[in-house]
C-alpha cells in the first residue's frame, strides 16, 4: 500500500486482549503508520466462557479480518427449537476456538501480558500515559478501551459511569460435558438448539472434540432479585440450576441432571446505560466491545460487535489518514446509533416482561414462548444477526462522504435493518 506522505504516525495502546482487543489489533495492523500494542491484565489469554456462538454478522467481520478460515469447521446450522412450537431455519452458527484463531493473526510481539491498567493521565496533544499495576508506564497517541464490561479505561475517562452497572434479571449457567454422556437422550440434541419457556431457555450445542455445551438462562424480576446477584463464573450446585427448569421436557431435565457435580458455573448478567459518546479526552480515547455497550451478552453476539467496532475504527483511521478527531467522529456516527437500537430493543423487552408478570390475563404458554423466541432472536433481529459491517461502512461513506462531525448523521434509527 502506498502511504501518503502526510499520514502521521500513530501510537495506539489497546487495553484488553478479548475479541474486541484482538480484532482491533488485527484490523489496525493493516493501517499505514499505525503502531499497535495490546496490554492485557491476564498472564495467559484464554477463551471466553465455554464457547462462543458466531452468527453471520460475526462471520462477516472474521472474513474481513482474514481469520474466518482459522475458525471455520465447515458447516452452518442455527436451529431454534422450543417447547410447543417448532422453529428452525436461521443460519450462520458455528462454535470453535475464536480466541486462538484471532491470536494467531496478531503480529508477533503485539501483546504484552500481565499488564493491568490502573491509571491514565491526559497530556493533551502530547498523548495519554497509561500506568500498569507492575509499575510500568507508556505514553501513546490513542487508547482503545477493549477491557470489557467493567472497563477501567471507561471508568477513568467517564468518571460518572461506574456506579451505573445493574443486574439485568438474567442469570446464565454454563457447562461442558462429554457428548457421549447425553447422546442417547434425543436425536435433536446433536444439533445446536435453543429450547424455550416464557422466561427461560436452555441452549444445547455440540462444540467439537467430543464435547457438548449447555448454556441455560432464566429471567427474574431484577427489582426483587438484584441484591443477591453478584456472581460471575462461580460454581453452583446441580439442584440450584435444575430448579429453574422443572417445566421442561423429561429428556431436557435428564440432560441437565447428567452434568457432573461441580460442573456448573453461574453468571449474573449486568448491564450499564447507553454511552452518550464512545470517545473521550479530545479523541485520544475510544471504547470498543463490551466497554462501549455494557449489554452483558444480551444478544449472544458481543464478540461479533466487538470485532465490528475494531474493524470500523481501523477503516475510519485509514480513511482519515490517522487524523483521530475526524476518524473518531466517524466511528461514533456509525456505531452509536447501532448500539442505541439495541438498548431500545432491550428496554422494550424488559417492559414487556414486566407487563406479562403483572398481566391478569396470563397468555397461553405457547403464546408466551412464541413472543419470547421472537424477541430473543428467533425473528426480527436480522439487523443484528445479518448485519454486514462492510455494507454499513460503504453506505456510511456514500451517504456522508466520511465528513461527519455529529453522531447519528449516518443512520436513521431503523436503517441498519435494511443493510
Ligand atoms: C455467559 C455469556 C455468554 C456469551 N455468549 C456469547 C456468544 O455465544 N457469542 C458472542 O459473540 N458473545 C457472547 N457473549 C458476549 C461476549 O463474551 C462478549 O461480548 C465479548 O467477549 C466482548 O469482548 P471484549 O473484547 O469487548 O471484552 P472481553 O471479552 O471481556 O475482554 C476484555 C479483556 O480485557 C482484559 N482487561 C480487563 N480489565 C483490564 C485492565 N484493567 N488492564 C488490562 N486488561 C484488562 C480482560 O482480562 C479481558 O481479556 C457472552 C457473554 C456471556 C457473559
């Protein structure tokens, strides 16, 4: 690539080596005159949770990052099953070791482990200094906060934000067990599927290497249950998990009961409010992934969103020849309205659930399940699961010519649905 002489060099620190940080680094390493380093608090990079499901939106960005081949295991299935009503036919689901595929595409020497960010200082045009727990510091032109839902970058750059994370009402339990332990129960269990009741679902999926994943969710009114919810990845008893799924088919209950004792981990989903902007400190800070939209896995596609953020950020910097002010305005203009739409969807969903609980006419079981399947992703969420981030970018440039100064100038509130 020919680099225009006017393109200034840009030293970028990415804080966090999850899908957002790794995806951003892969995208940025193709941009002229950008020097990128990832600072990760962990001493070893591990896969997030028990597995990651990948919809077609995520596949698209993996292709753009050039890592889809490393993730692909060759087939596409995304089937939605529920109690009482059968639905299927979505596509684009796969599970594999996303983190390792991303890692292998990051240039050697980019990642610095055991670097927990504890402090940041703004020196204006001279850059931002990051201070790590081990006593070391570095000064950079641009900080990318890819440090997850409890982001230190966000908490320092947006000091009023940290107190606002709240329990959403959703509790998630995850485990892995040998496929052989459950393969006799139901032929449908060999397919990735969600089984629903009105306020819960159970997700079964073969994840390769002879293993099978169960991820089960239950929603309780957060007004009643929030005080007891602080858990994140803690072991819980089988009885505790099973007690939420008594209404299910016998073979589903049997599958849950075959989880070895001590096998379950509980995650209480927390979420924070919409950010008014994803940038701070005169465009020397930008947030990507969970730090920028604390939705706590709400759409089961957070890794995809995080990588989309990183790819868009890199395109915006390249488009504006590393001018961070113009590039970050463009980034905000593309990503903020998209997240706003997700927040609106969740607010509507929560209001509906609360209304259902109060409703004197309790809808029939099937009616409730149908509405839950639709709101959870069984329909109407193509603007997420089939979002084509390359089209989004091209459309933004065509419409605004990249010369946007104001967030929201690209999307109308429902535009992404048609992209
Ligand atoms: C139970 C559950 C199930 C999910 N299932 C799916 C799924 O199937 N598909 C999907 O796409 N998404 C799923 N998600 C969401 C997905 O895991 C996240 O949205 C995604 O991991 C976000 O990526 P990220 O890079 O923004 O943040 P993270 O993955 O949280 O990564 C943040 C990184 O920053 C590091 N870090 C944090 N603080 C510091 C610091 N101070 N200094 C340095 N490093 C720091 C962390 O160690 C971590 O490595 C699920 C989430 C949950 C909770």
